[in-house]
């Protein structure tokens, strides 16, 4: 990990943790370490097995390994367990890092995933949060429960990676998967979580080489609408 990355990680440690559980930061510039993390998130969600292995090798000793593991974990929400499991297996081999022991898994002490999920989801969706809950319940109440407990409570609310970087990685995953509706929501979410508009634009540019020109034009148009342009 670079010195800049180490300093960045220090600024988003326990001392910056909100009462909601997730970590709050403001990102005014897309540093190289975060850009590499965003690209990794896209490849994890849409790349071939060979591309995933190459990307994991590229971020090893460059990106904070805890951040890498957190993005691997959240991949299951957007690309399924098979991709997350395969990436975790490759990461253990490439990095040589052992999995944390259950005794060091602080999440085992987190009992109220519903409250953490509601708070994290409310941060991401802002003024649209109440409408989101109504809409998802209208699809199926189980989806609403799972979204809050699994998605935002157990995964995206984890404090080992700040919410702004998580949302940038979600933007990358949605973009490569061509999930425009979810991309629209998480472009808003990245802003709400603390990323500046310039950082979100830069994150989209990081993903650009991995997607078609037509997709990129569509996403930039979507992003312009999010910004009210």
C-alpha cells in the first residue's frame, strides 16, 4: 500500500465512525489507490476469471488489503456468490493473506443489522429513502427486508471501508453490469455518501475502458441528469 493510501486509511478509522456504524468521509479528489479499487470492483462484477486474477495481482501491495477484501465481500450483492467466492479464493492465493479469525471479526458483535441497514440505506438514498422502501415493499416485502438487513446492514454498513468508497465501487459494478436503474440510484448515493461530483465523474472515467462507448455515453448522460444539468 502506498504512503498516500496509508494516510487515507488512517483518516477513516474508528475515530471517523458515525453512530450509524458506517464510516463517514468526504472525498474531494480520486486518489490512485481509490481509482484502483473502483476498477477492481468493476472487474470483479463483470470480468473473466483471468481478468479478475490479473486485477487482483495488480492491486496487491498497492491498495489497502482490507479495502480489497471489503470490495470482494460486497461483490456478492451485485454479481452473486460464485464471483465473490472465486475472487476471495484467488485473493488468498495471490496476496498470501489469511482470512481474519472469528475472534477478530468485529461483525460478530454487531447484532442490530436492521438498524444499521436502515441508517446506511437512508444515507445513500437521502430524500428518496421513504419512497424507496414503499417501492421495494411493493415488489415483495422479503426483498425489502433483505435489502435492509443483508445489503445495507450486513454488507454496505460494514465499517472497514468508508461508505463513499463503497458507493463508488457500487457505481462501477452497476456500470459494468449495465444496470442503469441501480446505477442512477448509486450515482446519487455516492454524492450522498460524501464523494464530490468531480470524484464520481473520475470514477466513471476509470470504468470507461471496460465498457462500450455507447454505454459510457449513456452513463454520462445519466450522470448529467443526476446533477441537474
